[in-house]
C-alpha cells in the first residue's frame, strides 16, 4: 500500500511538472492598424487605428496563436525565438506559419517607456498588422 502511494506521488509530480512548463496566455485587443506594400513593393502608411475587442490566445501547449476575429486566424508556432530586451522594449518573437506554409514572425512587444503597453505584430511579406493588447485577466477586473 505504501509503495502504491509513492508511485502515485511520483506520477503526480511528473505530470504536474509537464503542465507547469506549458501555458495558455489570453489577451484582448483594444485596437488595430494595418501597413501594406504597394504594387511597387514599397511600404505605404499605417491605417488609422481602429477600435476592436478580439480575444487572442498564445497556446504553448499546442504551439499556436489564435486571433478570434470574424474569420479566425490560426498561426502555427514553428520556433520560439530568444527574448530580446532593450532599454525601451521587451520583444517575444515567434516564427510562425499559416495555412499556406509561408514563414513569418509574430512578436509581442512590451513598451516599457509607455507604461508597459503591449502590442502584437504580425509581420508577413506584404502586410503588417499590429494589435494593441491587454492581458485578458486585466479586462475582467475593470
């Protein structure tokens, strides 16, 4: 009986350790803007910031980022890049792919000099989308 308890304890610790490394982060967007390349391949201007309220999920269990917009955007995380910290920004970047298999980078940038404001950038070949985001838990408390 004592041996069985020890086995259950060891199994519990092993399973618990695995779950502690995998997490799901939820954000809520408050606005977005788009930057597109023109026919000549030059970047245009950022669009006006549009208000939005979308849920964005970073799921490290399933290696994906999901943006719950009118058309759900699902991005597979191919690689977790090294976190970069500068004087003003903290950047967590992910090499991702979409349904077409094209690689691109999604970054979550924390602007330290702007009250730790967070932004999510989707950097594709012909378009960049930026979402202003807040932690989903913070939106529930307000």
